[in-house]
C-alpha cells in the first residue's frame, strides 16, 4: 500500500492549488518543493487576476471566459488578498482604432458573467482625474474592471489550507529520483541532507519552468509536449500618480504594459515577454528590459519614467505550452494537462502553462483527470474561502476599523496591511496584546516578532527572504540592519524549536 494517494512536485500556484483541492476531497497528499513556496514564477507575476483583454485578439475566447469567471470567484474567496481594480486604457491614435477597443471591451464585459465588478465606461481624459498624469495628446480613453492579487500569499494560503485539511507540505525538499513500481511511484527525497523514500499512487509534475527537467532527468522520460520558457520583467518606481486606478498601455510592437498602484507609495510597471534560456532559479531584469519598460511608460505619462528612478526590479520565468507562435507574447496562456498511465501503471500528470487567475479551475481539471485512478470526492473550492477570507468581498475597511478598535496602538496603514495579509486571522497574531511592546522585537517600522513567529509556525516561513518577499512585501521597506536582525531572530527561534 502506498504512503500517500497523491504526490505533487512543485510549490507554486498550480501545485499548491492541486494540493488544497485534493486534500479537501479526502485524498492523502504530499507536496514537495525544492525551495520555498512561491519562490519561482508565482511570486514574480504582475499581481493581476484578469481575463486577459489582449487574448481576445487571438480569439482565445474559452480562456478569457474561464478567467473572467474565476476573477470574481477569487475576489469572493480571498477578499483579503485581492481587490477590484479599475484600469485606464488610453486610446492611441496610431495603434488600434477606438471602435476596436470599444468592441473588445464590450465582449470583455459580457463573456464572464460579471456580477461584482462595474462595467466599462468611456472617458474624456482631458476632464477626468485619470487623465492628469498622461500626456495631453491622449484625449479619449476607457475605464474597465479587473483585479489585483497578492500572488505569493495566494500560494502560501492554498498550502496552509491544504495542510489544515491533512496534506503534508515539504519545503526545502528535493526530489532526486522517481520510479514507477507498478501501481505506485517510489520517490526518493533529499531534505536537508537526509534521504527519504516515499510511495504514492499518483504523481503530478507541477514544477513550472523546471517541469521538463523533472520529466527528463528525474522521471527519465521524454517530454510529450514542447514548452517555451518566457521571461517577464517588472520594475517598481516611486508612485507616479495619486489616484487608485491602474493603466494599460498599448505599444507599437504589439505588447501591452501595465502601470499599477503598488504597496501604498509605489508604482509597478510590467511586463516584458522574451524567450529565456538558462537557470529558471536566477532570472533578472536586464538593463534593456528596464529601459524598454521605462520608455513604454514614458510614451504615455507626462513626466518621463527614467531607469534611475527604479527602486526594485524583478523577473520571473513562465513555462508556456509551445503552440508554434513565432513571438513570445503570442504564445497561448491556456493550460495543458498531459496524463500518462498505461493499464496497471501509476498515473503521471504533467502541468504545462496556466496562469494565476485560472489556477483553481486547473486544479479541478487535474482532479477530474485523476478520478479514474483515485477515489476523488466532489468539487468544493468554488465557494470555499481561503484561510482568513471568511468575510464579504468588500469588507476590508470594516475589518480594518475593527482591528484598530481592538488594538488601538495600530496605525491605519499597519492595520490595513495586517488585514490585507491575514484577514480574519489577524486575531491569531495580535491576540490580547494591549501595547505594541507586547508584540516583541521590531524589524523595521512594521514587522514584529509575534508576526514572524506566526509565519514560522503556521505559514512555512524559514528565512528572512520568506518573510520579507513572499509572506509580505516588506523587503521594499526593511533595511539591511533590520533584515540581519530578523535573520538572527529566525535562526534562534528555529534552534529553540528543534531543541524542544
């Protein structure tokens, strides 16, 4: 008899989503991640939940339809991690005609059963606040709806929910070999130098850009699908405007670039789409990409965006199914699930492609494909809040006000950050504290020892990077001295826990 029903390789959004769904259907689940959760592509996205307006041009109506439906499912089920976001699309007279934009936005409004989000409106940019940061040549535009998401926390909370439903989450654990032994898989793991053997009735390869390597080198099989690795880079600059809308800019090369309000006083600009070769663990935004993004934004904003304004840059590598498109930006964002299982053999399901917005549907599809081999319960995630998300989709302000009433020492900004990160579970962190000193040592202006201990005990955090860049984005604000103190604190806490 196998140790677990389902083993999953990869702790990104697809792996964590499948683990959560499977655990909630009664399966025993093991998730294996070689680094930290969301340490690859899933923490380096544009932070959007959207249908993909530009995919309408390549007639990807099924993808857009599914993503638009999932957009509102996610906003309802993770109201702390998501928020509705209005996008400004200026009309560029030298590119797509206004009638084409209007038609595309009409389809976008009606393809996905929109209930929460407001529809599109045409605006005179010369008399609207969203036109103020733009060059005067942009006179007409449209405002439409999509959403924002904290991408890495979305991954972490899927893993937290999976664990609370019985799954085993193993970070910093490498798969070194996998063999089919008839009706089960035998997996050899290396966790911090310790060898371990685990058996599973079914195996999912959700390793993202590492999936082809897993197939060839660890499973010793030939990949059945062609994939391309695509790098997307982003830059972060000081806030470029005061209102809360985002912008979507068309470019002469056919690409689009977003400018999005980010972390209170910053603006996120991205992304690029270029083919990538090399180690997916170490992508970086090149000088050329940074210059490109600055130029794309400067073509629209009245005040130029310059490379020396960039306070942070990051890049992620996406693994996309190769449908033969000549340009990286035109590759399909559809996910492809490849199932291999001969009679009497343990199944292998490999995940190709996908996007954050549709991860939940991808997980449902994966479980449906595996239902021939495992006793799988009914789908359940469509109406199930993620941990901390048990409140209305428009309830962040009320929850923030409640937090300030219960813990008056919190500033407005600090209370909102905690609610945005933890939702109703903020109570588990702050407890009965009545003074800020009761939260322990501080690392920078906001992060406290109490919060760090919670992340270590309940959200799989082990290093300062885990806390500052994936469980939060406080790495943008915490200096080197505070980061070093955080590292010392976490190492000491881990040593005490190991000794207990």
